[in-house]
């Protein structure tokens, strides 16, 4: 197991419990998707997993070592975090932004050197956005910005990538580009991913295992096919859902169609 | 633009930004009621290069006792304020932040006015300014510490505004009770800001704080980039956000408190210069901070030289920095649209 959460509980404030008894694990070279309705606490779950918020009880483990016991910089050399694409106060160029991924490897007074620059450039190259190198992050499309943030996370040289709704606000093609990138990082570079998503179809198509976070703060987890079912989606999201298998020349796909509010 | 041509452009820019304050400084030494030629200035400043040169006593006194310390202070203070502004804009992820965002200027002004009211001498006025400037920032930081992590940069800015307002009110009380015949005018004049009467001993008291603070920020300038992202994002890149923030705030406070203690309130530089620097060389603080040092030094030196030489009575430099700074800023914004493309 490359990453595990055991009996995690969390609540904002003293009385409310947002996440209850969360346990799941991420196998090496696999992709885990997290589904759940708005407000169920998906982002909270990601933050707790990563130690950005402290579990009230329970802990997360990287390769068996509790996250709370790992030094901050060491932890973030192993995990690459890809936030939702938002612009920062100052627009940096794509290469400057990607270089920031080297932060965990450099001390307070150190600056990135030629080796760091080469790593950053190779990350742009790996996901096919070298041509954006000198463009300002404020002057590229949302899809391109999301790719730049993935490149930045890769520059950390992580073994796990954590992505917070990476395909939200993107059009069809850009969604596919992001999904294909996540898949090829697993297949070609042995980087496992945890993906927060609003799309059950994406969870089915790219992930090895899926978690559904329900409004009461508990989860259902297991392999993708067994978790993303009409019954589970209806209970978690409160909608009537139909799953439909589609066969095309390139393979089999499952279509998830919300029909009506339950 | 090609990478090579851009590199070349930055090299030329770097040389220009180092040369500008030096050349302007030499010129500024010659300007004034008692004007001095460039050759005489060089003979006086660099005697080994001019063997056999004979500089007369008065010229040498004017240079060393009056003009040189003032020129040096303008260079150091201008650079310091510009760097402090850029650093605050970075750590608060806010292009409108200034060196005074945490209330250091209000605190320092209160301290100085209080010292003037009590009839203290120049040295104690400066000391009180520094001490109260630092106290103001500590109060602002203490107000929000322990109030939780979310949105804490916005909380810090608000705390700074509150502390600034508090010390402005205290300053008003002092002005209100001050003797309008002689104490009040000297408080008012002090607050307007001036580099008059700079001597090497005054410079020696304040300059190390400004230079030290500037050096710290120069060294951590790449970290300012990551600090300007959202807080969780910066943490997730492995940065100890709290430690960097405390270090930068401490360095900026040292710079600003020392500048205000020596020259009074000089506005605009901390906002204007970082923005000009970004328009010239992009938002990467690895280039913005060095550019701020060169531009800030040049700007304050130029305005101060104008302030002391344009009329027989000296114009307070803070008035000039605003009068010159505001239009320049607007012209640049209109020309470039605010960001370098």
C-alpha cells in the first residue's frame, strides 16, 4: 500500500463531525477517484488526507509511515498537489510556475539552479505543453492552466499525485487531455493518483478504485465497477441514475445518466 | 521574444539599474546652492585616482558633511522602501499592499510625535519611531495569531488597518495637545518627511537596519513567488508558510521603521516602484527585487535632489514623491495595461 487512511474522523468545531470513520487505501500504480455530492466534504477529505487539516482521530499513512510524523518538506517531496485551476494574484509564466514545484527540494535561501530548470522543462515536455513555456498563466486557457499546474506538481518528483477536481470547468477535449495525462502518468511513470471528481463516468473510465463520500460523512469504497452502481449513486446524490454500456471502436465505456431527482 | 534576446535585455537592464543610482548620486552631490563640478567630486571621493589633486576645505566639507550622507540615505531608503513594498505584495498576495500595510508607519509616526512632544533630542525621536513602529506590527500580528488558518493573510491586512487607525488616532491626540506655537509645527514638518540634516552618525544608526532587512528579502526573493499563491497551495509545495511570513514581516518592519525614523513618512515608493519593476521585467521576484533596489534608489535620489534644489526653501520630499509618482504610475498603467505580456 502506497497510501492509507485508517479510521479517520474530522469535524470543524467541536460538535459537528464532517468525516466519520474513513478507511481506505491506494495501491501502488493505481488511480483512486473520490466522488460525492457538493458539501459532503470531498475537499476536506483531501486536506485531511494530506495533513493540511488535522484528523480529529485516526491518521493517514504513506508507505506505512504516519503522515503526522513526516517532516513537512519530506512529505511534500512525495506528494504532488494539483489544486483547482485558479489564478494567483501575480501572473507568472508557465515555466516560472512549474519551477515553484521545486520548492520542497530547496531551502529557504536557495534558488532553483540549472538542474531544477531542466527538471521543470522535462515536466512540461512530458505532458506536452512545452510550447506554453513562456506564456503568462493569465493568458492561457483554463485547460492549459490546469495542465501547467499538473506540470508544477510533477516537478516535485512525487510518487503520488493528488488532484482536486482537475476537469471541472473544462470542455470535452480538455477533460480528455487531463484524464489521459493522469492515466499515462500511472502507466508510464509509476505515479499513483487520487482524484476528486464530479463525474462518475471519469471515475469509471480511469480509476482502479473509487470512494463515494456520502452526506453523513461515511464512505463506500472498493473497485470502480462495484462502487459506481445505480443504487450507490442514487443513495449518495439523491438522484435516479441509469448506467449504460457503450461499445465503440476503441473500447467499452459506461455512460452515467442522471434521470430525475429521487 | 526569444530566450536569448530576453537574457540579453535583462543583462543590459541590470547594468543600467546599477549604474543609474551611482551616476545620479555623483551628479546629485554637485547640485545645490553651492555647486560642485564632477571632476572636483571625483577628486574628493576617490583621491587615489587623482594624485596631486588639491580639493579645497569648503568643497570637501560640503561633500562629506552634507551632500554625501544625504545622497547615500536617499539611495538606501529608496531601495529599502521599494523592496519592502514588493515583499509585502508577495506575502499578502495583494498588489495593493504597501510597506505600511501592517501599521508600521502609523506606529512610528506616533512614536516620533510623542518624542517631539516630550522635547526629546533627534536621536531619541528616531529611537522612539523605530520602537513604536515595531510595536505596531507586533500588535497587528498578535491580534490575529491563534484566530485560525483560513484566509489569514486577509486577516493580517485587516489587523494592520485596525492598528494603523488606532495609532493615527493616538497621533491626533498628540497633535491636539501639542503647543501650536512651536511643537505642533515641528511634528507636522517631521511627518511630512525630509532627508535634511542627514549626517554620517545618523546614517550609521539607521542604515544597518535598512540594509540588513533588504538583504534578507533579497536572499528569500524566490520564496516570495510561492508565497503569493493561495496558502494551502504554498504549503502543499513544501513551504513553511508561517516561517517565511514571519521572516519577511520582520525584515520589512526593520526597513520601514528605520526609514521613517530617519526621513519621516515617504509614501508612494513602496507601491509605485514594485509595479514599475513588474512592468519592466515580469512578476518573477527573482528579477523584481533587484529591479526594485535599482529603481527605488534612483527614484528617491532624483526626487530628493529636486526637492532640495528647485527652490530656495526645501520642499518636503514626500509631497514630491506623490506629485511625481502618481502621474508616472497612471501613465505606465495606461501604456502597459498593468502586466507585462
